[in-house]
């Protein structure tokens, strides 16, 4: 079996779907920003950041803890067990969701009069006094219920290896979110269109996943349900560290947004941060999407004791990331004003303050993300969870003073340092199991070439080749500089993109059978 080719084939559909859904959600943000006031845009994403954190807490232990158990029972041919642990897991999650729904319905109207009496309160609290706050939370209460349903169905389908259905559901969610937002904004819903669009998208995903189960797995739907509290508890105990890792890594930005709204008095800072953050995230979505399929590959090689091949694969990811993402981040930061203004319009507030930091520091997030998949694959889920918890604590501890002193630039710095903490902590554990080597030479050369790219971009700006009024010329100039940087790194021997492409095509790959002839 050619594992490089298998990894590429398994990742291709997920990468394509992730890129498409990411692009659609990004267009949704642009539509919202152009049709709402900046305060309304900031208000919604402060509220939605709270919702994202709550969702992670609600599904803690079961997302993605259900997946390996669903896979095991599938292999054992026990549909009753699949149905029982899936529905059984909804009981504890349902109790927490009921509490969340009650809080969403009760807190805003009760808190509004108290908050209104303190006009100088932080923006986070003043969101509760906004006239639209109560209606937003009512709609998002339904959103919380729908998210619980489709998250559970997602885990079941992942365990059953129904990847195509899961991708279709994600795509349906993105399409309906964008379409309904446009329609509701045109109908005059204003800020309520934001929550309604996300809720309708969640409904679409839940519906597609339900159809998938009925159509492709009717024997599971019709199987007998039995209450198995011990099995549900075992799922939670097995999945809690994975949830801490994979759930925690995606709430860094939500935590930073909440802290910005807590420290600053204006929602404009939160709005600016929520312009910068998704813009830089979409830049790295290709590599992030490819990492989605990394865990099963790492797990397979680890179980088959193919440590040399696993080490080589992870090492290549590290080398490529160091060589590609540093100069790319510097070049993206150099043209951040052109990029964001072209996409969001003329007034992007002070989003560039955060964007530049996030662009250059994006490598810390990517390597943290990769490290979590590697740790989960080599039976170090606890280490993954601990690394993310340490990073989150570090992020929160730094965010408050840095945001107070430097605004959203400080929040971005804290976020990058938090990711760096996760990256470093997780790398220490990985290196105990695998002989991963971090080349100081590669880092220094990449940093020097990145600095050269930044200087060259500055010269091009002075000559008008990178300018707000010439976005196409700016993009071409940046692409040429990046190509030159990568060519230099390839020539020096820091990265090996040609070899990597050849490997993925299957020309020079080592296979499992070559390493272990007994493997079938």
C-alpha cells in the first residue's frame, strides 16, 4: 500500500470541501460586514464567540471521543451498540444544553437594565443591553440544540467512515448560511439575520446527516436502543483529553475576542479582530484541511510500528512548514491593507494591527494543529490536552495586560504566544517517541529569506507595485516574491517541494510492505 498516495487520496475530498465551505463562510462575513454597522458586526461575533466556547464545553468528552467506539462496534457488527452509545451520549450533553438554553433565554432580559445603568461598562457586558441582544440569544438557543444534534451525528458518520456524507452536510450548512443571510438582510432583519442564518445552516447540516443515517445505515437507525451508562461513561473518560486538545485549539480566537470585549469599551476593536482573524485563517486553510486526514495515517503507522516512515513524514511536514509559511506570512503581512481592503471595503478599522502579527505567527498555530494529530495518533491524547490547556492559560494570562496596553495587536501577540506554548509543549512529548529534528539552520535561513521578502515588498510598495489601488498587481508581485523565496529555499536544500510532489504522485514513495513484508 502506498501510504503517501493513500493519504493524498483520502485528504483530497475533505480538502476541497473544507476550502469551499471556508470560502463560503468567509464570504458570509464579508456580506455581514458590508450590510451591518461595524458595532453590530462586532456585537454579533462577541456573542457568537461566547456560543463557540459554550459548544466546546457542551460536547466535551464526546467530540471526538465517540469516533473510535463507533468504529470498533462497526467492525464488530453491533448496530445496537452504535445506536445506544450515540443516543446515550446525548443524555449528559442534553442536560448541559438545557441549562445553556435556559441561560440564553433568561440572562439577557434580566441583565439589560442593570448593564444599562453603567454606560462605561466593558463592551462584553454592554452587549447584553443592546436592543437586539435578547432576540439574538433566543435564536442562538435553538442553534445550541441543533449543534448538539449534528455534532453527535458527525461523530457517528466519521466512525462509520461515511466521509462523503459528512462533507456534504458541511457544504449544505455553508450554502444555507450564506444564502439565508443574504435573503434575510434583504428582507430587513438587520443584525438578527446573523443568528438566524447560522441557525438555519445548523438545521441544514442536521437534516443532511439524518438523511445520511436513514439512507446509508438503516440497520443502525432501526437497531434496538438500550441504556448503557457504563459505556457512555467509558466514552467520556476515553475522549476527555482529545476533546481538551481538539476542542481547545479552536477556541483560542473566541477567548481572545471575549477578552478584547472585556478589556476595551468599544465593540469596534472586536469587529476589527474578527476581520483580521478569518482573513489570515483562510490563507492557511489548505494546509489545515490537509491535516484533517493526518490522524488516521499517523495512527496506522504507529500501530504497525513503522516508526521510521512516520518520523520521516512528520519531519517533512515540519521542514515544509518552516520553509513555506514564514516567508508566506511575511509577504501576506506586507500586503495586509491591500488584501483586507479589497475584500471588506475601504474601512477595515485597525484590523491590520492584528493581521500582521497573526500572519507572521501563523506557523505556530499550524504546527500546534499538526502536533495534536500526531500526539493523538501515538497514544498521547493526555499530552495533547495538557498542551492545549497550558496554551489557553498562557493566552488568557497574557491577553488581558497586552490587550489593555496594545489593543488588538496585543491580543494577537498573546494568541500567537499561546499557540507557541502548545507547539513547544507538544513537540517535547513527540520527540520522546519519534526522532523528530528541528533544524536551527533551516529556521535561520528561512528567517533571513523572510526578512529579505519583507524588504523587497517594502521597495515594491515605494514604487507602487503593491498598492491599495492595484490589487491585481499587488497579488502578482507578492506571488512572484514568494516563488523566488521558495526557489531559493529549494536550491539551498531547506525544503524539498519537488521531492514532495513526486512522493505524492507515487514515484519514489516507500510503502509499508517494503518496510514490513509481513503486512498485507
